[in-house]
C-alpha cells in the first residue's frame, strides 16, 4: 500500500475551491467528468481540529465515488503523501478563479433563428 499513488485534486465547487486527496482518479465513462475514489483524510490529533478539513470529511462521508465536471478541475497532482484537505473561498465574482465558459446559444438567439 506504500507504493500506491496519492493524488491532490483541486476543483471549484460554487464559490469555493476544494483541495482533496484521493488514491484513485480517472476519466469517467460519463462524458465530461473525472471520477475520484478512495478519498484520503489525515488522521490528526483530537486536540487540534482543522474546521476546513472536518467540513470536507463530513461532505464526503460515505461517498464511494465522486464525479467532478472537467470544467471545475483546476489542477491534479500526483504527490508523495497526503496532506491536509482544505476549502478556500474564491472571494467575489471578480476573484482569480472563474468557471470555464459554456458555449451555448448566443444571447439574443433562439434555437437556430438568426
């Protein structure tokens, strides 16, 4: 188990950036998604508790597999060992992290009309 890789996955979820660690990550059969399995959370002492990591631990409690949209992924790194998972706020809409633009129907047009 010591040779099993650990991945740090950073992705946007609403106006927050999640940084989680997992042992399995791969492209999903469901188009446009990455599958993340076997989340890893550090076992810290009960005296010092990181509220951000505890929130993520509760968020993914009982989750077998998570499907994350490709456009939400900011970065994926293979790391030597897991670190502390965390949540960061992106701030306001003018923050430095934004959703990837969606190429849908241009404003002012309705389904094929010009």
